[in-house]
C-alpha cells in the first residue's frame, strides 16, 4: 500500500521512530508517515499511516489505533464485528481461515526486517570444536525413548461430576489409515492402552507443517468439569528480562515431554477417546488436558531447582555470561538429564 500511495502522489513525511523490542531493548528506525482515510461500511476513518520502507512487500496492518478511532468491536467467537454505536448491526467476517493453507504457508515469500542489528554472532572455530565435543560426550541425552519420570504423576480431579462423553464423527478412509498408524505407534510406545470407559472424547488429526498429521484429543468437555490447578507458569516478561544481558543462551526442547509423565492410574479412564478402532486411554499425560501445563511446569521447576537454568514448560533455558561458563552450565544440565 505504501508504494501504491506514493505512486498516486501522496507526500509522506520522513521521521525517525523509537521502537521497543521483545527483549526489552529499544531501536531507532526510519519511517514515513501521512494522514490517510479508510473507507469501511459507508464510513470514513482518518488515521495516521506509518510505513517502514525496509519492510516492502509485507501486508499493511490496521492496528488498535484504527479500531479505537473507528469504534469497531470484534466478536471473534461468532466471527462478526460491529460499530460501537450500532451494536445490533453485526457484520460477518468476509472469509474463514482455510486450514489447508497452513500446509502451504512455508512456501509464501515474505520480506523479513531485522530490527536488531546484533541478534547473534557465530561461534569461533575453537568454540565450535569445544561445543561439538560436549554434545558428542552427552549424545545419549538426545536419544529418544526412556521410562516416565517417577517424580510427578498427573491427576484429573473432577470431584463427583458424572462422566462426560461425545459421540464420534464420520471419518474419511484416508484419515482412518493415518489414525490407524498413529494408534499403532502410541500402543508400541506404551503411551496408550485399550480400555472400557464411561468417558469418551473426540480424536482429531491436526496437520503439521511438514505435511504429516498429529493425533490430538478434544478434551473440552472433560476440561469443563476438571478442578483447575493453580500452580503458576513463568511470566514471559520475567524470562525476557533475565535474558536481556546474557551473552550465551541455549534452549533445550524436551521431545514428547508430556509423554514422560504418567497419568495417575485412577484417572486414566477419564482420558479415554473413541475412534473407529475402539476405545483407548492414556497411560502417559496427553496434550490438551486442562492442568497438563501446570503438572509439567511443576516437574520442570523440580528439575531445574539447583541448576544454572530456567524452565518454561518443555523448554530448558541456559543463560551464561561467558563461553567457558556456558560449557560448564550445559554440562551440569546434561548430567542431570542423563540421570
């Protein structure tokens, strides 16, 4: 839109703006501004357009300033919007999100704009050699598999509420075959087991970026009757503040971390899901349960208690001021993971 308006003779004023970045730092950036008018549903809304020339080709966004000036209220739940002075005149969104487009999103060409001049410096050859030696020394840490942890079990407290269930929906032959493979894999990994249960949730296949699918269970009905766990999750702004002045940082993502936690035997029937191949329940903690994040964070906080690291769900974050200290900190974390 910026280039289009310039071609039409709009005289943009060049300014310098100060932007706050996600890590808390600030940067100055060249921008162009000019008052423009947006016509929408018979109304004209004047706004101050702000354009960054380094982001050419990216979409024009209307932000909260536009919503405030126009008086537009978004009803995302019902996919509608309306003007605040006409709440009874609701307008439907023009189009729905195409789930299939998520699979091709990786092919869309975008123009990135690096707001931080110094976002990372490559390791020196000597540092890379030391890092490679450390990773090879603890290569077993990165092997898949392993028994579930004995330190934490996931409980599902529904008090005295009767079981909830949802009837299964029709599934295409192609999806059935994909589901059959996922069920077989989870049975072989001892993550699920066949069962008879008064509970029953829907199983859905979610497309992954690589074109494959992931078996997920819709636990919304179960979550509605589950007593919430108040264990706190880390504040993102606190994590960013801790990383602000750190020279060396690594994040270690735990593969299938939820499946390393057992579901309490008395609560396993509550995780039951129904599919064309029978009824199954989880022996290991699945995604989608109301208190799963709290259970996982509790385990990670226990793990990182005396370590030079922080945890956010299934990510271990190692922050170190120098490279030598960084290697020592990583080794300490790897030793604990190995145990």
